[in-house]
C-alpha cells in the first residue's frame, strides 16, 4: 500500500454510492448535449474536416488545462474541484440555451461550447481519477471501477435514444436546459458527501505550479513502467481516433443518413460497455493487469478492422458492441494499476499527464485522419489502424517492464 494512503471509514460504501450517483446524474445531462451537438454538426456539415475541427475544440482546452489541473488535484480539495467544474459547464450551457432561445444560435456556438465543456473536463478528469482511492479501499478498486464503468455505459445506452427522441420533439435550448438541471442536482449530491482532505493538500506548503508539475514529470521519469505505459497509451490513442470519431461519418456515407442509424451504433456500443463493465467487475481480469489490457487492445484492433470490412450494417453493429465490451476491460485495469501503484501525493499529477496524452494524441490523429477521410474511404483507414493496434497489443504483452508492473 502506498505511503500516506488514508484509512477509509466504515461508511465508505455510502460515500462511494453518493459519489457515483452524482457522476451518473451529471453524465446523463452531459451525454444528451454531447450527442445532440455532435449529430447536429455531422448532419449539418457532412464534412470530415468540420468534424475534426469540432473534435479539436473538444480536446485542446483539456490538454492545455492538464498542465495545471493535475497539480490542482494534488494541491486542493478534489471534491470541490469536481463541483466547480460541473458548475462552470452548467453556467456556460445556460448562457448557450439563452442565446439559442433568443435566436442567436449558430453552429459556431456549438464549437465554442465544446471548448468550454472540455475546459471543465480538464479540471474533472485528474480529480476523479485521484479521489476514488480516498473513498474506496484498495482491494475494492477494481470492482468499484468496473461498477462505475457499467453505470456509465448504461447512461450512454439511454442517452442516444433520449437525445434522438428529443431532437425530433424539442429545441436545442430545451436539451441544453436538461444539462443545466442535472449538473445542479449532481452538485447538490456532492455537497452531502464527506471526503477528508488528502495528505498533500492538508500538510504541505504550496510550491509554484511549475515546480509541482515538474515533480510529477520527475516521478514518472523515475518509474520505468510509467514511461513505457504512457508511450503505449500515446500510440494507442492516436490509432483509435478513426474508430472513435469517424464512424458516424462512415455510417452516413455508407449506410444512410437516417438519425436512427447514428443512434443505434451508440446503443450497440453502450450495450457492449455495460457487458464489459459487468464482466470486469465480477471477473476482475487476469492476475496480471497488463495481460488483461493487452488482450482488450487486441480485441479493439480486430474490431476496428471489422468495422472497415463488414458490408452488412447489422454485422457492423455487432463489431461495435464487441468493441464496447473491450473498452472497460481495457480501461479498468489501466486505471486501477495507476491508483494502486502511484503514491497518493502524485496521483493527481499522474492522471493529469494521462489526460494530456488522451486529449492530445486523439486530436493529433484526427488532424491526419479527418482530412484523409475526405480523400480516402473511411473503411481503408479503419483497416490500417486496426492492424497497427493489433501489432501494438503484441508488443505490449512482450514488454517485461510492464508485465512486472501488472502483477
């Protein structure tokens, strides 16, 4: 167990229930808005370049903020940071709803909103990753992370259905207001939750942001498994960008522009994630977490290839579902490995670096693959990246440093 790891109160189950409830509420509202905005951009522009611009707006602020958000997560009360970011997003969404109501809404406002939401996510991501070990006993981290993944997948299963229905019967400003209400409810739930201030925030004097950030970089440099793991994650996030972001455009071009098709691929993916989250929560994965991560990576690679070669839409949906199963089987052991092995004082900064990687490599990938999708068939791009992901999984399982860390 890491130094300074806090003792958990006997009511930790109540605390984690409150925390997961707040995250479920705010995720539902955010998902409704995310789907509504993404589909609006997709159907309005039918352009890989415009989708790339939208995606970049939704990632770059998170990347830039990650330079200090990880430091904040180690320096300040993590619960308060999560509440403040929810409040920021809710306020910005409220302003957007008012502008649309007044008839001043435009597609460029959606790009701006994507950037503001990314700013809030940049604050939340390292704080959420670092706060769970404060609430949950170490031996329960895999199970709770798996349960959290299942809950999130269930929300993602419901959200596209509700969002598609709302787009047919409601205005954009009404959908925005749902997000405002759910964010307010989530903040109210978090107010009830009591989380002790973590060790560094409670005991240490403040260094400069740069000093704290560089200490986090130094921590990673002195742990070989982190250097190798983050390199692997960088390449993987680069390669999964087409499967993550170009598939809605692929569906509209190849199978039809009906809104139900965009909705049903998200449903298939979410059903898979529900199954995968339940699987990892009950099973826990292989004894070595790296073997679990590599196996899930191989499945994602093969599914990406399948998305590029299957001519039938229903087979395409099945591949999306299997991809969804693999994602929590990949994410949960990766998150738990960091939560278990990284000293609590550095958890925020390590998750901040992780956020920087995910929010930089996927947009970098889209800078290449987005415009490329306007010149080549998206199917070809998916086959190529799927093959590379599969090869990457083979290299991962052969790395002795990571295999040792995964035990």
